[in-house]
C-alpha cells in the first residue's frame, strides 16, 4: 500500500515534470511580490550615502574627448558574457554566427561603408562642435507573439503531456523549456546601453562644457526604451548623479500618438498589407534556404509534422536565447550557409517593410529629419505635417535647439526608416533584394544598420577648427557613411559634406517626401512590382 502510493505519486510527479518540459514556459520575477511587500520594514536601517556621509575626497578630473585627442578610436568587438556559438558544419572556423543575426546581433563596429581609410576620429584640422546620437535600445526578449514563443507552444502541443521522443541533435528538446520574457531588455541589453553611455562620455564628454542648461534627451514610453535611456545616462553620468544631470523626455509610443521616434503609430500604411511586403519576401526566402534543415530535423522529431515556419522559429530562438541566457542549444543545429540565409531573411524584411523597398518608409523617417533641420538651423517648428508632435517641438524646454550633445533613443525599424529618408543611397546601391538567392553584390545588411544597440552619429565639425560649424558627417555603427546620395554633397574621403549643402539636401528631401500620400493613401503594391529604392511611392 505504502509502496504503491509511493509509486503512484512518483508517476504523477514524473507526469507533472513531463508537462513542464518540451516547450512549456517558465518564468521568474525578482524580487517576488511577498518580499517587496515587506521590504520597506527595515529600509530605514540602510541609509543612503548622503545620510551616511564620509565620502572621502571627490575631485573631478577634466572631460575626455578621445574622438579628437586619441590617434585611433577603439571598435566595439566584444559581446561578453555571451557565448559565441558554432555551426553544425565547419566547427571552429573563423566564421562568426553572431554576424548573421541581423537586427538580433549585438552591435559590433562596422568595418567600412566603402570609405576605406576613413575613421571615427575627428579629421585632421577639424574641431568637433556638436554631436547627434540616435541609438537603438539594447538586446531584448522577442516581441509579443513572435516565432520563438509560437514554436515553443507548437512543441508543447506536440508533446502532449508525454515524452517528445526527439532524437539525435534535437534530443535536448525533450527537456527544453521556454525561458524568455517579451519586449523588455535582457541583462546583456542593459550592459550594452550602459557601455554605450560610458563610451559616449569618453569620446564626446568635452562637449558638456558648451551646455548652458541641463541636457534634454529623448526616448519613448515603452519599458525597454525608458530602460535603455536610463542605462545610457547611468553609464554617461554615473549611477549616483545621472538623475540630477539631465532631463529625460519620454514621448508616448502608442497607436495614434505622434512620435518621430516611433513614427509607425502615425502612419496607416505602416500597419496594413503594405507592411507585409517584407514578411512575404522573407517567407518566400525561408522556403528556399530552410528546406534542408526541415528535412534533417523532421527525421529527429517523430510524431511531429514540422513546418518551415517551425524551423524558422527554432533558428530565431538561437539569438534570443543567447542574448537573454548567454547560450542557446539551437545555434549549432544550423550550417554556416543556413546562418547566412537567416541574416538575408531579415535583410529582406527590412528592405521591403522598413527600408528603401517600402513606399511608406521615407514618410516615417521624415519627421526626425525635419527635427534635425530644426536643430541644425536653430529654427523652431510650431506645426506638424508628419509624425512630429507639435506640442513637443514648439516648446523650448522640451525641445531645445542649441544642445552640444543630442541623444535620441529609438527602434531598429525607425533607424532604417530615417536612413532611407536621409537618402544615404550607398546603402541601397545593390538595388531590390531577390527572394530566391543571396545576391553577390549586397549593400543593404541589417547587421550593419540596426543591430541591438545600433548607433547613428552625426558629427558637426568646423574645418578649419573654429567655433562656427562648417561641415557634417555621419557614422553608422562607427563606420563613416558616404553622403554622395544627398544632393550637392560631393565625394569626400572622410565622408564630410558642407553643413549648408547638407541642410539644403535635407530640406529638399522634406519637400520631395509626401507624408500624407505615402502614409495614408489607399494604394496597392506587391513584391512583383516593387522596384523602388527610395522608400517612396513612385511619382
Ligand atoms: C496536459 O495536462 C493538462 C493539465 O493536467 C491538461 O489540462 C491537458 O489537457 C493535457 N494535455 C494533453 C494533450 O493531454
Ligand atoms: C513517444 O514515445 C512514446 C512511447 O513509444 C509514445 O507513447 C508517445 O506517444 C511518443 N510521443 C510522441 C509525441 O510521439
Ligand atoms: C530529462 O528529464 C527527465 C525527466 O525528469 C529526466 O529523467 C532526464 O534525465 C532528463 N534528461 C536530461 C538530458 O536532462
Ligand atoms: C504630444 O505629446 C504630448 C506630451 O507627451 C502628449 O500629451 C500628446 O498627447 C501628444 N500628442 C499627440 C498627437 O501625439
Ligand atoms: C502577402 O502574401 C499573402 C499570402 O500570399 C497575400 O495575400 C498578400 O497579398 C501579400 N501581401 C503583399 C503586400 O504582397
Ligand atoms: C502528420 O501528417 C500526416 C500526413 O498528413 C498525418 O497523417 C498525421 O496525422 C500528422 N501528424 C500529426 C502529429 O499532426
Ligand atoms: C500629429 O500628426 C498629424 C499629421 O499626421 C498632424 O496633422 C497633427 O497636427 C499632429 N498633432 C500634433 C499634436 O502634432
Ligand atoms: C565650447 O566651450 C569651449 C570651452 O568653454 C569654448 O572654448 C568654445 O568656444 C565653445 N564652443 C562653442 C562652439 O561654443
Ligand atoms: C535622393 O536620391 C535620389 C536617388 O539617388 C536622387 O535622385 C535624389 O536627387 C536624392 N534627393 C536628395 C534630396 O538628395
Ligand atoms: C482601398 O481601395 C480598394 C479598391 O478600390 C477598396 O476595396 C478598399 O475598401 C479601400 N480601402 C480603404 C481603407 O479605403
Ligand atoms: C503593383 O501591382 C498591383 C497588382 O499586383 C497593382 O494593383 C498596383 O497598382 C501596382 N503598383 C504599382 C506602384 O505599380
């Protein structure tokens, strides 16, 4: 009797365990609610530093400005503490899987956008007068309802409450649980933002001397956006003082609200079938490059009818688990060629939904470009005919025009929209992306455009050095962007364009982008006739 009941409860326990495996979701929140509830009881026992006193000597040194003073500027090359995965073939060779994660790659400095020999360091003879930073948030969990969670649910369903029976390289799935949250930053993503703040202080800190008030820096209201902005500021100013060192403007990101850092919320064609162009392109490409993997994996998952969408979900779990958990068993299931295919699939999504191949994209980016011109020309905007929020930009307090350092936090798709609006045509030089093969000449690569922690930096310079700016240039993930697509900007080995010429080019872009039509007109577009490269509906 005793033995039997022990046996029964062991069997029940193993069934409960089984139900917890194979794709079930596990979550944890620290501190747990009951701990939080009682935490204040003894908080008074732990006075903060200002109450304790005795801080020791605190002299500050001078500001750093390595961008102007150092002979070379170091590149972002590390993704500590993430484990660099291997591929299922060619193990141990030079190829880095992380380079194929596109917008899910941690930002690493881009080698070159064609201006070989140019550098992030201020060109000889120039002075830096002002800097603009537009950056993406750090590494996050998958967005709600995306393919990783869908795959976990599919797997869980397939297992029922029994064993999955996966074999070979997939046998780890029998015990695999889904540990990812959604939307918010991972600890590694917070590190990226803190590091970005530190790096920006070391490179550009000297420009703080030219502020006449506290900096006003912007982000959006989403949790990961606020978290990113605060971690950037903590890195830039230090955790003890960042809250008193600047103002954080948090612009509402929600359907129907105007926000140049989230312009899709004010653009109907960013939320209907026009926005499916990229998804469709990627779905078509998945059928091509994942066919082999589908066959391989199916053999190891008896009793489950795996689809291409499932396999795509499995591949997508690799970068997400890695940036959240440090490691993923999904990564080395795929070959090097399949990883190159993965990157290309995301390149397709961005080109046709958030880049040069989507007719509503320049319209989405043009609001930020209009704000940029306002800042560069010291001309206050009072109205909006794009995603601009007029109540924000018309306020001197909320939207100062004269800052030596501007910092805006945004999203991958917004950075790609803005680059398209600004007409950095070298990124689109390879033309529309085919959905059946990876072209030999490809200039549009999302890893270089919008990885986690991506940065677009505008350096406003005086050449020769003075207090009056004469030139501007742009660095995307630390590599200098050619400005030859911008009307009037000549070829320059350092990517410089005269400031007035650049401003005139941007004003022309503001003229030629039809926000109302491209975002709100009822037009049709399909992959079959989508040959555009300017992110605008063809005139
Ligand atoms: C698995 O177990 C849960 C809870 O015991 C039950 O609700 C569910 O129906 C079971 N699913 C299958 C496929 O047997
Ligand atoms: C796994 O194998 C067991 C024993 O053969 C079987 O009862 C079960 O249905 C299999 N599970 C799946 C998901 O096929
Ligand atoms: C998977 O879980 C089962 C049930 O708890 C356990 O018996 C088995 O050892 C686990 N396998 C691995 C590889 O962890
Ligand atoms: C503009 O921003 C203000 C301040 O955040 C907000 O109250 C208002 O709703 C916004 N307006 C629109 C149209 O987004
Ligand atoms: C995307 O594919 C679906 C299904 O084939 C199709 O109905 C839809 O028209 C396509 N959308 C675009 C924008 O090409
Ligand atoms: C898989 O597909 C086959 C053939 O269509 C079908 O007979 C079988 O029931 C399916 N199995 C599952 C688990 O859906
Ligand atoms: C929001 O944007 C629309 C253009 O899409 C504009 O008509 C409206 O005035 C803007 N509202 C504010 C508060 O800027
Ligand atoms: C910035 O501040 C420095 C040091 O106070 C000063 O020499 C310089 O003229 C200022 N530059 C500008 C562009 O205002
Ligand atoms: C944008 O690029 C297109 C294509 O190269 C060019 O025709 C157009 O003049 C450019 N516009 C501006 C304002 O630079
Ligand atoms: C867009 O135009 C099509 C064809 O004329 C029509 O069927 C559809 O209802 C229109 N959609 C909207 C949102 O007006
Ligand atoms: C693209 O093709 C669709 C039909 O597939 C047609 O309705 C639409 O007008 C075309 N758009 C352009 C811009 O040529």
